[in-house]
C-alpha cells in the first residue's frame, strides 16, 4: 500500500511538472497593436500583451501587428495582414542549444535572432512558400506576397 502511494505521488508530481513547463510557453507577446488572433489547438483566441505563445501557434494579424519575445531572446515582429506559424522551438537555457522553425504564409516579418543562432548559426529557420532562410545571427525583414 505504501508503494502505491509513493508511486501515485511521484506520478502526480511529474504531471504537475510537465503541465507547468508547458504553461510557460516558448515566448510571449511583447508588443501588440490592433486585433491579432492566435490559433491554438483548434481554437482562436485574441492575443493579449504579456500572454504566452506556444509551439504550433498560428499568428494571424489581420489589420493589427504583433511583436514576440522568445525564450532565447529572439524577437519576431509581424506586420498587418500576416500569417505565421511557430512550427518548432526547443531551447536549452544552459547550453543555448536547440532549434527554431517559423513559417510565413504571407505578410511582413522582422527578425532579430537570439541565443540559438549565437551558439549555432542556422538554428533559426524561416520558411516561406518560395524559400527557406537559415538565419545566421543577424537582423532581417521579409515580405511574402499572398498567393493569387
């Protein structure tokens, strides 16, 4: 019986730890102008200043714009009429190892890379319908035209 309670307690603590790590997100909304929506797990929510963003979130700016700060100190800004997806993000705060993949379907995007690309150039990739950009530790902006 004692072993059951220890096992149950350990299982419960692990579930809480995973839930807490997931709740923190991969970054947060740092700047917000107008109405911006975030599609997450089949639901659409309005972006709020300071709110976390998560891997696989899809950001749709409409007439608004958004600035995101990620856990590796990367910064991404999306202008009006932009659609981007946070495809994959992993970052080890101690070793600065990991990967960051973003897809831009349309709109404008400005990027200031963070610790991931400082440690390993190319760790941040921006995918567009026409190309994949491997970021090598720099600042840049792109514009992706809507498909016609």
